[in-house]
């Protein structure tokens, strides 16, 4: 009898057990959204760029109509004749303010008529290796290592 009195009295002062549940929130980041826009003369070029940047198919958009807030850069690899038209369409679109445009310099290096065009449309001409390095840095958000200042 003494034992039951103690246990009943003990339970009356005990704190109620708190039941917690973990909820998993689904955010918009869990859905794969395009990160890069590839504008190329043919699909083989676009696939080469996608592979070089190690992007999944769902992370790449191939049309300027697919511009969205999730895109952070565009890689343009077209002939010099199509470049101005492509740049004009990109800058006239609803692309974010911090949208980078990298132009593959291979096809436009011998086009003197394009002098001043790239800065006007805030685009940067790059060689293949530089373009991959800059695009990867932009996609991952990585910052370059600090430069060591040389003493003279």
C-alpha cells in the first residue's frame, strides 16, 4: 500500500512528456532549377560545355525563353554574325542584375566589327580554360584564393 501511494503521488508531480516530431520542409531549392544558359550553334557544342562544367541536364537551359532568377550565368558560343543579336536578346530579357555573360572567344577572335560590342552588353570574352574556370567559380560561389603581394 505504501508503494502504490508513493507511485501515484510521484506521477501526479511528474512533468508531462513532451512529444516532438521532426518536420521536413520542402523548399524551392530542393527542386533542380537551371543554373546556366548555354547558347551555342549546335547541340554538340552545348553538350561539350555542359560536360566541361560538370552540370546535370536539369541544371542547364538552352533557350533564352528559359531565363529565370535561378540562372546565374550564360555561356555563348556562336558565330560573330549571331553574337550581337544574342547579346541584345539576353540583356533585353528579365535576367537578374548579377547575370554574367561569358562569350567563347574562339569564334569571334577574328571579328573586328565586334570591337566595343562586348563591353556595351556587359559580356566577357574568354578562352576555353578561362571560361570554364570562371563559370565554375560563379556556379559554386567559390572565391579565388587571396593573391600574395610581392614586395619590390
